[in-house]
């Protein structure tokens, strides 16, 4: 038997600890269970158990993930949506998570990032280059092009 194999009960305990430590999405827990030597039918069974015991909740994960990435990393909705899709979170949970971001806070954060970037571009005399750099920076942070262009139009 290899060192990486765990009994189903051991794997369940490890998965519970893994989920209790911080919110996880289904794909992260699946990967963890496979790394513990579980097979597909065991993984599906253990996932069901974790969900029924509320260790694993995709909606709760999505809400927490979106809120954290917005507040701490100041990501826009587009970047958050892509990250959640990458983690194989359902469209329903992604929509709920994005809707949970306060619109006023969102606009204020966008304005703050705009102002901060503008300060770093003081030396740039060419208005077109300045606007392009501002736009690229804010879109890279995941903010919607239309919102970014509204701000830039006010320059």
C-alpha cells in the first residue's frame, strides 16, 4: 500500500479539517480527496457527506470569495467572475456572489483606484497615453470597460 492512501474515514476527517480551516469550493475538495488516494465513487460519496453536514457549501464559498477579493485585493466583478469560473463554481452561485457586492462601495473603490493611478501618471504629458494607461490598469483589475470609460471621459 502506498503512503498516500487513506481509508475513507481518514479521508473524510482530513476533508472536514480542510473545509473547516477556510471556505472551499467543490473542485478544491475533490482535488484534495484524490490526493488522499480516493477513487471517483468514494470522492462523490464523501463530497455528498461534506455537503449534507454543511462543511461544503458552494454558495457560501462564492459569497466569501467575491467579498474577500473585492475588499482585500480590490478586484472588479469581471476578474472575480473569471476566478470563480476557473474554480468551477456554478453560474447561479457566481451571480449571487457578484450581486452581493455593494454598488456604492464598488463605485467608490473604482474611483479610488482611478485616483491612485492618475497620481502615478502626473509626468505623462500625452493625454491619450495617460488615458490608455488608466484604462488598461482598471480593466486589468477586473472593472467593466463601460464604467472605466465613464471615469476616463471626465478627464
